[in-house]
């Protein structure tokens, strides 16, 4: 007899929010380099998308903690598909010749400035997202077994440290190695990594509340004891 997967009240909403944050952080904020002056550290330059992209990791933590690795894996693939389609759509829209008037010529230049990422940046973003997200979910699921479901803060922060390390390392190597000086590449990657993981620490109280609510509402607190951790599946 084939086991039927459960129907959950809020899973679809969490997955939709995850994909929305992922798309917006990659399409809206990624092209802008922002700079803030921080105490002690001084001026820090970072991609504006960094302020929002880590939220996708928080959703990944919530999905894995409540529903299990398999449900987060499905959300990651949904995010991958959305990123791939957005990249393809951006490329097609930019390739279409604009109407022959002054407004459209100017507008085309603006579109290219915002959405005209190089293939290396697009490739790096998609690969880094998938690898980092799967690493994050895998580590959290294994840590939940090791801690017997205790110390949620340790699992969410620990898994994010690993996932964001994989994400940042892959993205900057794929997108900018050989283009930026190695010192600059390392400095920017480290700054982005610190900012991303700091978000997880700051959002821990919110994560606790959301996880507690979902566990009560869904009557679920999944442990990945017999999970097949291959990333290449959509089965739940």
C-alpha cells in the first residue's frame, strides 16, 4: 500500500511566500549596490537584495523544522523553476527591439541596467541558491535528530551558517572570479556572508513564534529519520 502524503493548511502559503521573497530579492534588489557606515566597521558596500534574500533561508528553516526535508526540497525546486523562468523572461524581453521613440529608447536602457545581468551572474545565482538551500535544509534536519528536537535556535542558526557559506562561496566564485581582484572578491563575499547570517540571528524570535504556531495548527513536528536526502526528487 502506498502511503498518502498529508494535506496541510499552511504549507502552500509558506512555499508561495518563499518563492515570492526569492524572486523579489533577486530581481529588485540584486542590481543595486548600497553602502552603509556602521559603528567600528566603517563603510560597508553590499547588494541591496541581501536585506531580503536571507528571509528565504528563514522560510527554509521553518519548512524543514515543521514539515520535513522533503517538503522544503519541493519548495526549493519551485524557487528554482521561478528563477529560471524569470531569467529567461528577462532575457527575451531585453532582446525584443524597443519601439522607435525617445521614451522607449530610454526605457530600454533602464531595463538593461536593472535586468541585464550577465550569464555568469544568473548562473551563479541559481546554482548558489539551490546548493545553499539544500545544504541548509539537510543540516537542520540532521541537527534536529541529534538534538532530539531541542535547541531550535542552534539548528536554525547552525544550518544557516552552513547554507549561506555554500551560497556565498559559490555565487561569488562563479559570477566574479577572474573579473574582480581576489582580495576584493574575498572581502565582499565575507561581508555579504556576515550580513546574511546576522539576519538569521536577529529573526530567531520571529522564527520561534512561526514554528510554534505552525506545529500547533498543522499538528505536525516532523523528524527526518527515514528520509532519502537526494535533492533530485519532488516526492513528499
